[in-house]
């Protein structure tokens, strides 16, 4: 029993550091956007996304260098699934998230295209170094595009809802960069501590490497995104919350998968069969689901947030049942399918009734 104590302590310390780091990073990012006149949504898609994706980057590259390709790939895939279903879900439950047209019109389609490309390139079981170079090139082009369109004059991009007070107690650049650096450091360090504790605990419980990557490691490294988006939602910075998730998912595939593939050398990054057949399609479907959800009345409602969290709960339970050779796995999947159909039908019916009432 004593061998379980230290991993639990690591997990608690990691979570505390993540919350503190998330607060520091949000303060620095918002202050920087005000000083530079940059829309919050762009800050979320670039600076915040890069900071919160740094744990995934370090964990995945370390995994590749140690020969654990399955952890590197499953970490990225699991993180993307977690970000859309859990981070967006919980954030929208706290505060319904208003979606700017820029996200629906440009950023989500790019994310969908990249996700489908990654799935297609991985279908052979190996993500080659050429694929890695292609992903890194896409990252450079996308970053240049973000910078070039940073001053676009669309009203919904220039104004953030709700309005932020132009006065900030500390507008000193040194202070702002200090907060950003401290925030990133705490997020990264806290995630590493949490992941180490989680992995140790999982190994003691006899959980396989791929499952660890998809669940414990992915959840641990995605906690910065969760914390940052929750803090942003509580502060009313809905642009930052959504932009953080979309930007992080883009970086996870372009920067992290691209870097891992290049670091893996001429042999490429090995992608397991289960990831290709099950988890990559789920990641793509979750990403595709963003379009209709984001388009509905221009916001992610609390009901939609509950739906997203529900889906992830079922996904996680499925992984747990597979691990334990659950004899009623097919029956469980069928019941979840029926439950999902009823839930979605009820949700669509309520929306239809609400729209008819508005017309009347």
C-alpha cells in the first residue's frame, strides 16, 4: 500500500501547480493582447495554445527518444479528444461559450483538414519523416497566416465579449513576460509531475502503455488546456477558452506529431492498429462535430457541453472495460448507442421547439 502514496502526492502537487500556472498565464496573455492591440481569439490560437501544449510536446518527444512511440502518438490523439469533449464541454457548462465567425469559417475547417490528413498518413501504421516535415511546414504556414491576418477589421474579431477593461494595474512588459514565463513553467512542471505520478500508479496497477497514453498521460498533459479554459470561462474570456482548444489541437498535430516523427528518424513514428481503427476516427469525428455545434446560434450551450462530457465518459468507460476483458462489452456499446440517439434526438427536438416559439 505504501508504494501508492508517493504517486498520489505527485498527482496532487501537479494539479495545484497547474491551477496556479493557468492563472498566471491567463493574466499575462490578456494583458499582452491589450497592449499589442491583438484580439483575444488570436492570442488563444497562438500564444496560449503554445504554452498549454508544451507538456504534450515534452512528454511526446521524451517518449520517442526512449523508444515508446505508442505513448507519443496516443498522447496527442488522446489529448485532442480530451480537449474537444472535456475542455470545451466543462468550459461551456460553466459559461455558454460564444463562438466568433472566424473560428467556424477558418480555424475549425483547418483543424478538420489536418486531422483527416494525419489519419490518412497514419493508415499504413507508420507516420514517415516526410509526413513530419509536411506537418511542420503546415505549422509555419499557418503561423504566418495568423500573423498576417492579426489586424483583420471584422467587428466580431476586433471586439471581445464581454468587454475587457482597458485599465490593467500592471502594463509593464517585463511584468507581463514574467507572468507568461512563470505560467508556462508551472504548467509544464506541474504536468510532468502529474504525468509521472499517474504513470507510476498505472504501472503498479498493470495498465498497458497505449491505454496509459490515451487516458492518463493525455489527461495529465491536457490539464493545462482544461485549467486555462476554465479560468478563461470564469473570467468571461470565452474567445480565449475556445481559441485555446482549437489552437492546442492544431499544435498537437502540427508541432508535436511533426516533431516526434522527425525525431524518430528514417524509420518514422509507429502507429498502433488500435489507434488507426478506433481512436483516430474518434478524434476526427469529435473535430467534425465542432462545426454543427459551433454554428448553432453562434455559441456552445450548457446542454451541448453536457453532451460532450457524456461522450467522453462513454469513451473512457469503453477503454476501462476493454482493459478488464468485460464480457458484456458489445451490449454496453449498444446501450450507449441507443442512449446517445435518445439524448441527441431530445436535444434536437428542444432546439426545434425553441426555434418555433421564437418564430411565433
